[in-house]
């Protein structure tokens, strides 16, 4: 049975905002409008700024549940991922100020785009208990991937993302098409072992923005929808890319879906694994549902 969002209290809320300026430098004015909106709604706001990779997780882990009513990740999906890793098991809800390139989790929870609506969601939205996944122990909220998409993520320069946004992924995708196909991978789940050219493990149904890869995956359910791309090679990869653009991935005959709460993937040692848009692990990979839930602040 799906979890029911719980309404948040509407009183003053002590809010810790973990702000990643590297992800949100071009939306700084937008960020300030959200903060102003929170203060107008009576929230007591503390802002802590990251200076490098791993800072957001460390700051979230240091947050005292006795002194903080919510921790807000202000940045992209990578920042949200780090904050979630620091909050798991802490019983502190996680909110989002989307400042990144794709903001897939914000799309998944239906977060409005205006600063006023985001502030209202943080101040008095609902709490949705979510079941994250673990990839070799590392938490992910939306998806993990092995194969083509992980290679694209690995080979997308961070400076290019800052300069041209989503165009950086298009550039990296075209470059990856010219390289040898990764895999194949041996995927063991539900007692069976199958071969796949690429694998996407979905906790939510959106992927790389608002494309749909795992249509039945839901954050609040304690299982994954696993998408197996069986065919390898350039032509097959092009077919899959067109399928994404046209919203037809679930209809392709060479795509198989399996529901599971635990799986193992084997392939070239240390082959990259992407989680929520960042490289978080290497093969061999053990993926399972996390032992605790995380409450996400969502629109009321």
C-alpha cells in the first residue's frame, strides 16, 4: 500500500538550508527569493554553504534534530543526494530548492517553479515517507544506472555543465556514441540471471529531467522498477535515445521490466555506476532498498 503524505505543521519552523553555490550560481537571485519567502512565512532560516564535494552530506549529518525542523538542499540532484545520505535515519524531513541542471527529484514530487510556492512547500507542505535505494551502500533517491548512461555522466565535464547546462549531457551523449559500447552486464534478481547492455534502476518514474524510463516506479514504494536494455551497439543505443525523446521506451520490444527490492550487477571491474546524476559506485554492484525511510517535503 502506498504511503499517504502527512501534513506539516504551519507554525514557525527552524530551517537549515544547505546551499551549493557551484550548482546554483546562475540562479542566486531565485535562491534569495525563496529565502525571503521562508522568512515572510515565519521560518527561522540558517544557511550553510558548501565549498566542495561531500560538504553537503557532512553538514546534513551534523544537523541536530532537536534544533532543526527541516533540512533543505539548495542545489542540483547531486546536492540533494548528498543531503539525503547525511539525513537517513535522523528523522528530519528533507526539502528542495532546485538550482541544478535537471532537478529530476523536484519534477518527481511536483514541486512548483515559483519561489513563493517553494517557500510554502517548505514551510507548510506535506511529508512523504520515501524508500531510497542503496548502491554498494551509497544512497540514491531517484535512479541508479549502469552502462551507457553511467558513461555519459562520468564523461560530462562539470565546468561544461556550469557553462551550458543540459547541453553538456547532449555533448557527452554524442561523444559516447562514438566509443565502444560498455557491457554486457550480468544482472541477478528475483533468483534469475540475465544479460543486459545497460540497466536503469528506478525509484521514481522520471529520468534525466522529465523523460520517463521506469513508469511504475514510485518513491514511496519499497521496491525498484528495473529497466533492462537488452541490445547493445550503436544502432540499438540510437534506437533507445529516440525512444526516450518520443516517450516510447516502455513500448520497445528489446526493453524488459522487472520489479525487485534487491539485485546484483556484474561486469567490467570498477565500471561506473551513476546515482541521481553523479558517479556513486563501481562494479560489481549490490543494490537494495535502504533500511530507513526519508520524509520529503512535498506540495500540500
